[in-house]
C-alpha cells in the first residue's frame, strides 16, 4: 500500500492511510456493499434465504416481495406492483439507485412478460456465444458427442489456447 497521490507526507513516506469505509474498486468493497444492503433489508423485515444468500424474501400481512442481488444489480418483484414501488422508494432513500423497470434482461437471460407469466430465454446469450466461438454456421446435433465415442491420445487437433475450451464450457 502506498500513500494516495496528492496526500504524500514527505516526513513519513512509509505511512499509509487507514480506511474507515469501503472505497469502490477495492477488493473488499463488494463484501462491504453486500453487508450494508443485507443489514438494511433485514431491518426492513426481509429474511435472507438459506438456500441462496443473494435472495431476500419479505412476507408480511399478505404482502410478498422477492429481492435478488447480483453484485450491484437488484431484481425486485412481489405480489403487488404497489408494494414493490413503495419498497423501491424506501430503498432509494437509503441508497443511490436507478430503476430500469420493467425487467427485460438479466445475467444473460431475456425476460418477456405475458398475461399468464414470464417467458425466459437465452437466445441472445447463445447467439453471442456462437459468434464468439465462430460457430454461427454449425449444424445442430441431438447430442454434443457421439453416444459411444472412441477417443485416443491422437484424436482431434490440440487447441493453441486450452483456456479457450474451459471458458466456452464454463459459459454453458
């Protein structure tokens, strides 16, 4: 760690500053943000899901709200639009936020609202993946590999960058 530019003490060049709060960009900032948001939600009456710590559930007097957090993106839904809007208003009094309603795209998933529910699709995500791997002209197959493959050490052509394969498989 070094002293920040513009605040260098020439008498004590090896002294550093002690942070009293998280600063955006530091490795501990996301954890501090989550902790701050979590405390606010718990005080408001949300319960943190045991199965998924990014999911918070509010259930009080017939009002149900679900809040899903991914880094600094938040999805809020509930059984009434009014309850969700009221909560968003209270959330905006504590945190700076941008309401991008209605939800159309989140983490590679396209969301389309219909009268009988939501339609979720990853068409754009898959198209981007096919473009990135230069497979837009590839023919679809019922299975990604022959059902009884015979593989040898000489099968196929080695990739110049083996991390590319891991990245693509991880994208699935």
